[in-house]
C-alpha cells in the first residue's frame, strides 16, 4: 500500500497542470478528479466480494495492473477525453486495492491484533502521500508527463512484488462458494450500518478541509504553496506515527470503541482550533492535532467492522471503502460552496459533522450492545 499510494502521491501536484495544458476548464478538472472517486464508490464493494470468492492475491494484482495501465495512458494522453478514460479506468480497477488489502489483513491477524494491522495500512497510505508529492514536484520540472511514467513504473514494480513475494491469505476452503456469495450491500445492515455512515461523515469533513485549507491559510496567515506542502507533510507524519505505532496498542489496551471516541473528540478539537490559525506554526500544530484524531478513527472502525461483520471480509471492507469514496466525492465541492459564504464555515461544519459521527457511534453501541467496547 505504501508503493501504491506513492504512485498516487506522485501525480497529485501535477495532474491539474497537465489537464489545463490540454484545455481543461476548472469545472472539467473537478469532473476529472471526481470521476475517479465515483468509480471507487461504485465498484469497491464488488471487488471486495470477488476477493471473498477467488482469493485476495488475484484481485490485488488486478487493482495494481489497472493502476499501472492508467498512469501510462495518462502520460501519453494528448486529448482531454483520454485523461477521463485514464481516471475512470484507474477508479474502476484500483478500487480493488484498499478493500482487498484490508480483507487480507483481517485474514492474517488475530482479533486482538486487528487494530494494529489496520493501523499499519493507514500509516503506509499516509507515508505514500507524504513522499509521493515531493517526487512528483521534482520530476514535473522536466515535463508534466514524467511523473506519470514514474508512477506507472512504481506500480509495475509493486505488481511484481505482489506476484512473486506476497502469499495468498485466503485458502480455497475458506472462500465463498460460487453462486452463494452474499448480496453486494448485505454488509450494510443491522447496527454496523451506523459505523459505515460514521466513516462517511469523517471522510466528508476531512476532504472538505483538504479542498479549502489552501485558501483559508492564505487568507488567515498569508501562507504560500511551499509552506502548505510542509504543513500537510507534518500533518501526514503525525497521522502516520499514530496509525503505525500507537493505535494498535491503544485498541489492544482499551478497545476499538474507546479509540473511536477519542479520535472523534481530538478531531473536533482540531477543527475548532483551525479557526484560530494565524501563522505557519499554528497551522501546522492545529492540523497535526486534527491529523492525530483522524488517524485514530479509521483503523479502529475498520477493525471493529472486520470483527463484527457477518458477511465476507472483502464485502465488508469494500463497502467501507465505498462510503469513504462517497465522502471524497461530496466533501470538496460542498466545502468550497460553504467556504464562499464564510471562510470559517467548512471547519465549523467539520465540528458539527464530527459530533454527528459521535452520535452515530453511540447509536451503534445502544443497538449492538457494545457497552464493553465503548466504555472499556
């Protein structure tokens, strides 16, 4: 996942300029970026369910090969429609990666170590996003297509690594039999449905922040893109540290419920503090506080769902990825819309949505009887 997200990170600072060079308007650029998340939303549950039937490794290979192909196609594109084909293809095939990797971790970890495993995934994703943009920015000086070729080669290397090194985690006797697979949305049932909605709120508010903070920081503290890059790197490192080292121990000691609630509390405080931003250091500090809270939530929710689900691990984690993609689709445009009304609005809304997520967690507890997980 580090290598996969490194490839994604490499293209982040370059894609808008590449698209503009081919004549994309700001609206078309927004559609280009949204097309990827829409495909992720639609197809992540499908790939997760397929991995329950045919095994994790083949589906991960499909996802990574789709990534490599889409990056190379983007690199050689000379018309705008080719960029859309590339991103739609990437969204369709790469939506196999995250849910299947989470299902893989669920296969190979014991319930008490599940949170640690999910945290390691989050840390790997975070580190890929930290180092990727720096690499992309450096090589974009040569040409806008160069970072996409590099991302394609990184994906090809990842494909070979999975093909020759990664072992299958789901033996044939544990796979879903053909024709008896669970309905695609069956994972969204009972008390667990509240956890999926909780993650939608968390991802929605995070993506709204990411879509507006550059304008907010420039207006409040006069920060330029270089300083913003440093700030997001510091935030990413804080989140990766928490997910890679701390969240597993916290879950083992206090349970997923306590970690989810702690993460929501810290995230809400972080959102509120962001309103007080007036310098580089306050921006870095307040975003890091938010990043620490956010870094606690996802691994704990993922671990709890993987323990409690009554359907295949792939179907459950696929649906979780789908709800997160839905949050990434809606967050940036709606965050931008309320930012126009007031620059403080996205962060006030973030506090409100985080409190709402907390309410949904408490409803989950009351419906499922998870009092031990909630109060341990």
